C-alpha cells in the first residue's frame, strides 16, 4: 500500500479560487514512482514526493491535450519522462522526450510542458542561492 500525507492549498487561477490537494510521499516507505500517480481525464495530476525549502520533487501525470501554462522559474528544473512521450518547449524550441529521457530547463527561461499524448514525469527543482 502506498501512503501519502495530505496537505491542502488554496490558489488563484484565471481569477478563480481553486483548492488543490498535495499528497506528499511518506518517508522510509518503498514505492514504484510510475505507480504512485494515475492519469485523470482532461487533467494534470501532481503528487509531491518531497518538498523542502531547498527544492521539490514531484510526479505528474498529463492527459492528452493538457499543458502547463508558460512559466519562467528562477531555478533550473530537471524533468524526466517515466511513461509516454512529452513535448517540452524551452525558449520557443520544442524538445520531444520519450520514456526514460530527461531534460534540464534552465533558470529564467520561458518554458511550456505539453501532452500531445498522455505521459508521466518526475520534476525536480533545486533552489540554490539568489540566481
């Protein structure tokens, strides 16, 4: 059995208040990363593996046609595809990643993550200094 610690957050998205539950993986419990997150129709599902002030690791499942809005992060992000295929657009250049492939999204660079078909990924952000 896979266990998570539930945390609830409220955030604004398109001027609407939404609730989001973040489930964080329990420590000292073995798990299979690709199995801890499920696809949901017309959605992006995210589960936090670990969240610290120094960085975050999360697993995300994207249904076909879904995408994260363009963003710019002050930190480098490491993305690894663990199921399916993803399109990661960095500074206007598309990168098509298959299962097992990874990419580093540089800090301060516009990026979009798209699901031309459904996929799962691990996202790691290491916060360091004042970049």
